[in-house]
C-alpha cells in the first residue's frame, strides 16, 4: 500500500508539501498540485482519514446514537442516515445506548477520541452536561425524533400531536364509541404529544375517563399488559389507540387470546408505520411517520453543520399520514 512518502518521491517534492495539499493547509502552486494528483492516481494512494483528522481536518465520519436497535422503527431511520451520508462521502458509526445515560456518555467520550465529525442523537438521554461537553469538544450534533429538554439543537421530528388526534378521529369515523389509549414513556416528547392528542380529542365525550389511559412502555409486552388492564377496567371499550406499533402488536395478541374479534368487537390502531404492520392478522392500521425522510433530512442538516453551511438551530416538523387497514375496518 502506497504511503505519503511514496507520493512525495514520485512527484519529486517534500512530504510536507504533499501534506499541505492533502490538508488544504497552505499554498501549493498549480504545477505542483498537478504532479501530486498524477502521483496519487498512479500509486492509487488513499490518504488516512484519521491522520487528516489529527491535522484538524474532517475524518468524514458521523455517529448515530440509537436508544434500541431492536425496535423496528429505528433500522429505517439508520438506513436513511447511511444513504445520505454516503452521498456526501461520509461513513456512519452506529451506537446502541439502550436508553442508558451512562452508556451514552461513554459513547460521546469514545467518539471524541476517534475524531468524529458530528453526532445524530435519536435519544431522550441527552442532558445539559452532554451538551456542554459536545460544545467543549466542538462536535456538531442534531437530534432526531426525540429532542433534549434544553432545546439547544436542531431537531427533526414528526407532528405527533396531530398524529394522536388523527388516530382518534379515524376510530370515531369507523363507528367506534369508546376508545382506550396505551401510551409510551412520558419522558419522551413523542409519547407525550400522542397522549395529549388522544386526550384533547376524547375528553369532550361522556364516556371518557382517565382510567382509559394505560402505560405500555413502547414495547410488545407493555402493550399486552396494558390491554389486559384496559379490558378489565372497561370491558365495553370498542377501540384501542396504541402509541406505537409494537404496543399495538401486544394488544392484537391479547385480544386474540381473549377471543375478542378485531375489528368487529375492538378496533386497533398503532403508530409509526413500521413494515411489520403489514404482516399481522388482521393487518394493522397505523399512523405512519415519514421515517426515511426524517433520517435523510437529519443527515443533511448535520453535514451542513459540519461543513459550516448552517449555524442556526431549528425544529423541523414533518407531516404524518393515516394508513388504514383491516384492524379498523369500518363497521356497517
């Protein structure tokens, strides 16, 4: 494998001149530039991105911190981040934090040591201490879907408040008369706004009660437990709005075990629009986020921050859409 010394020797110049050319750190005349380019092409020389990073230049590497890679919502986000990063010549390091503050802090320190150019956080664990640390490291960062409470970075997310309202309205339009809600962790703005959307839509009805809202922790098991609680408290409900698709899967499973027909007796709607909603029986109606578009946009924003094209932080809210399937089929 060719080295920078090989390039310098073939071009008939010093190593420091080649370094200045590669790092754009000083003047190199046109004739010398051409000689260097020809030598690089002939030797098929690949500059070390780490070395260039140590010289104060970009390593062309970004990181994506995810809270739970096993959640089917996140792989599509990750794919979009990687696709856009590749277009701009960047590579992506994926980090799974398991939603743990300590694990996230360790990743930030490790990424700094690798001269990372920027970080995308799809996490709710980014605190003020982390923000201060990133500022001291001079590492640009953006947040995807889940914003930090201090509101100090650009955020890309979907309109979860309207999504919650859209889910309830669809159930009402389908003929449902009493709707329960399984909600996600309330320290996540996404889950909180979906719950608010539900509550604002149903509190005007005589049948509404706070006991119709049950936590489900954004997981299948949580959805199962919440459905059992809902059916025990309110055996007369005829619809369930789950705050994400995984909890809706749990609801479908419990209703099937109880011998309750979906949608004839109880309609079910989820949230996120993950691909697995097409393979349940019945197929799951869902409020779909523009998952790929969110990942693509957040990547472009971060890369523009890295390259100095964006300085102001903004919140970008993308529209959601209803995907109606058999789990909420209209009642005759």
